C-alpha cells in the first residue's frame, strides 16, 4: 500500500548524493525539552540529512497532543533538522518509503520494536539506541523549549501596504508562484562554520577568554545561500562560482546536490574556498576567523561562465550578482554578463559587500535592483556627509539603477525608486520599512535573504514596494535563527499572514 509520505520520502531520497546517509528519529515531540534536543543533536551527527518522523495527533478529541503543524514548526526551527514528515500511516510505512541508513531510538525502545528493527536491517540500515545524553546543549537560541505553539517576534508596519495599494493575498500569490522562474546566481561560495562554546572564564596566565567547544555546525553561505534561498522558495536555480579544490568545496557541492541547485563549480587548486568560522558563547559571537583567497579568477574561468550564461540567456528571468569581493566577480566578467543580460531582457540585481574587504557597488551598471548598506554606498560614492536619500539618488544616477535599497541594520530599510509608480496610486519615490524582527538572534545573511526575495518578486512582475515588503519579511525570518538556513515558502506566508503590526 502506498502511503501519504511516499512523495516527501521519495523527494528526499532523490536529493541525496551517492554515499549520503539519511538519519531518522521519530516521536510525538509534544513539548520540546532538553532531552529531545540532545537526542536530535546526537542523531544529526550520525549522517548527512536528519529527518524527523512526527507521530500524527491521535483522533481522540481528549488527547493532550498539540496540533501536528504546531509541533512541526517547532521542530523545523532547530537548525540541524532538515525535514519533518508527519507520519499519517505510522513508522513502518515511513521506513518502507524513506529507507533511512540510520534510525536513532531512545534506549528505552531497545527490544520493544523487533519488526521495525528487522525491517531496517532488511534493506541494509542500522538502528542506534541512544538518548544523546553525552551531547551538551549549546546556548545558541535555536528553539524555545517552553511550548511548541508558534509565536512570532516579527512585527509588520501599519500603513505601508495601504500607501502602495498592496494586499496580503497578492503577496501570497507571488510566494507560491516562484516555481515558474529561472534564476542565475554568480558569486562567492562561502562556508560558514559556527563553533558553539561554553564560556569557562578568564585565564589566570594571561588576559585571555577561555571557552570549551560544544559542537560545530556548517552552513552554505555567501552567494551559495542566495542560490539556496531561491531554490528552496521554488525557483529553478543555476549557481556559477569558483572554489578551491578542498574539503569546504566538497561540502558546498554536496549542499548544491542536496538542494537540487544546478552548480557550475569551477575548482581552482591555487585558491582556497572561503571559510568563515565564528566562535559563539551565550548567544554572542566572540571571534570570527576567515580563511580565503583574495584575487581575481582567471580569464579561462570567466569565459566558461559567460559561455554557459549565453547558452541559457533566452530562458533566464533574472540574474543576481552576489559579490563578497574575494575575486569571483572581476569587472570584465560583470560587464560581459550584464551586456548579455540586457540583450536578452534578463533582470539584473546586485549586492557588493564591504566589511573586512573592499567593494564598490557603483560598478554594477544598469541593474534593476541594488541593495547596499549605508556604509557600502558611502564608500562607493566617497561621500561621508550627505543624507541617505541623497546617497540613493546619487547611486541611481551613477549606475542607472532602477531601484536602490539602502539597508540600515536595526533602523530598517530605505527604498528609492527611479520608476516609482509601478501600479501605485501616487509617484512616491522614497519610502522606508522598519526592521521587523524584534528579537534577532544572528544578523548574518539578512541582506542575502532580502536580495533574493526581492529579486524573485520583481522577476514575477511585482512592484518595488511589494518586493521590499516581502524582502523585509524574508530578512526578518533569517535573523530569527542562528546560521544560514534556506528559506521556505511556508514560513514566509506564515509571517505574512500573522496579524501582528507596529
């Protein structure tokens, strides 16, 4: 008999690279507590993709089990959980459909489920009995254990949607329609590592903070997570990049396969794949160590990327330059790709980050959307005096950009448009949105989430005002968790429809 889980399980198996291990943990997970988290963290270490089999709420109306969706949302908020499947037909049916290489059960189940254990062994899997008691819990703010019911820390502004004659249903339709888009992303592959630590104290030998490492999580970052967001939101995605020939590159390519991203990955043995390691304790980053190569890619690699883009340009809806200024996007490559995009009416969006390295957002000409920070605009224009509206006007003028966001961190977002009407009832050229997440956990990746969501909305025919609103919600979702985790349409829609406003 085919179960309702067959489609979900089959998709997971299709996405697994050769030799990859699926790990399955099952249970009710009604009120998440530290014991659950230890088990989940332990299970995540046993393979490459962690799937939670969630026992469906009993039909008995007296049951104290929380609704399936509430428990599912709570589990999805844990960064090491890749998939949550509600088991409408029980564990045996899911085992048959998914065939996980590893099944983790608590030691209290040992010897009590011989049929399920025999089933796992019959296809070559392995059952591990452990409570995960030896796995320490990192204070990383991944999930609230008080209640599995959904609570939002995102507050949306009153009046913005009315000013621009936008409805929530209209925005929802964009989010569910991204599967019709074909997107290209070109930029730097970065591997973000978060080392969660316990702060022991200060060394008596010298004034050094002493920490005890608890666990380490790897995430796909840089332009890679831009591609990951877009693919997870439904678009067809091609990601062109140059990496080193090293272990971080292996991890990146495995992530591309996992998320079904078409990767044009050129390996260069003389480069290092950019690897950023953050040491965190008590919800704060204490130190970041960056390992990278800062030189332009060679002409042969540039030509390979341009040739691939030219071949597909007639079918591409949008391209994103996601530039972290480690040499993946030299000006010659940017110009060639932009020229091809213009000839084929491909929408162009760009972001050029200036943090520990130096970038210049003004070198991206004729883009539909640019999304710099205030500092990045001031560096590009060499203007430390004028107000941000003047900066936006100057950047539009210099680059011939259609729209410019200036992101302002906790102060939100300034939106400037050289084509402001876009269906609105007035010709307002400038507007702003506040930072929507009232309890951000990790600012890394906020701009990437905004960039990709806004680009997808514009490529779907939306106005800049619609794009900025959904982009701000995407950014608010991203900063609400630790590490870069690809956005999902359901979490965007959930926040969009949640009735809390400022």
